[in-house]
C-alpha cells in the first residue's frame, strides 16, 4: 500500500498568482498522477508525472499552466500558474505501486482563487 | 465515448438500513472496475476492484457485483453506519495506465439517525 500526503491542504489565492502543491508518498511508486476535481464533478486526469523527465499531459492541459516536477520515486509537485477563479478546484495526487491495479489518492488540496 | 453513469445521484437512508448503488458503463475494452469511497475533504479510498472474470467481491459490509455482459455494477452496503456517509465513485479502467480510467460522478450517500 501507499500513504500519500499533500501540502498545502487548502489555500486561498489571488488571481494572477501561482501555487505549488507538494505530494509525498511513503514508499517508492511506479507512477504518479495529478487529478483535478471541480465542485460536484468527477475526477479529471491532468497529467502523469514522469521521474526525471517532462510530464505527460492530457488533452486540455498544458505545461505552461500546470508545470509538474517529479525528481524522485516518492515526490512530485504541481504548480497552478497565473490562476483565475476557474482554477478553483480540488487537486489530487495519486500513485500506482508495482503491477497492482490499486491506485492510491492523496487527501487533496482545496484551492480557491479570488 | 467512454462513460460511467451512476445512480442515484444522492441517497438518504436511516442508520442500520441496507442500500444499493448502481453503475453503468460503456468503457471498451474493459480491464477492471473499482468502487471508491470519498469522504468530504478527503481523497478517494479503494473499496473493491473487480476484473472481467469476477462477478462479486466483498470488503466488510460492502459487496460489489459486476455483470460484464450488460456493463453494469452495483455496490451494496449492509447495515449502514453514520460513517458510511460519503460519496461513492465507480471507476472503470481500460487496459493500460491511469490515463485509461473513466470516473463516474459519484453517488452521495447520507446515513442519518
């Protein structure tokens, strides 16, 4: 199993600023992901965080807006850049371990942009 | 387009009662189906994972069923408790990595006294 922590747990930010969210897993994992969950909506995959290389982004998400780092097997960051109120959402980190189907999620970061 | 539809959207039941949540999907090809519980302000936590060949799986008071022919699944909660109040999300996976997951919008369950 894997226990995932995220920092911060919540934040209120002003339009035009950027916020970096940290994700720490308590064990080495094969894959890490970032999701967005807008109010009342299901989870949407933003990108796969690749260790030591550029993240793989899903359609509709770009690196300039959501730069991602993954310097090692247990840590990743997601930056939400030049924020607007439309970025208000919960951002969740997720990880896969080994060959298991099991996907673990962090507690999420609740972002409010004013 | 791959879709996962859940019903009902929300449900209120009395503590101690049973309930069943439904999930219909159109994802193809199909690898596995998962049910997650998401408490308010928390990330989803896995309850069950079923592959194509499994038609039922239990985790304590939670029992999931899968009919891969009709592309339907259900999650049955027995003897509900106040702590069962949460959103329950059905997630269907196509073969491959997490980018192949399709999430339902969830059923919000409230258990009351």
